């Protein structure tokens, strides 16, 4: 059970990181 929760959390984290990177990329390129 715990392993499934960890897998789900890590998947959600990777999705969030991907979204953040997409938002930050234009900002970083503009600097």
C-alpha cells in the first residue's frame, strides 16, 4: 500500500515540476 502511495506522489511531483519548468523557462530565457 505504501509503495503505491509513494509512486503516486512521485508521479504528481514530476508533473508539477514539469509545469513549473514550463512556466519558468521563458522567464529564465528572458533574463
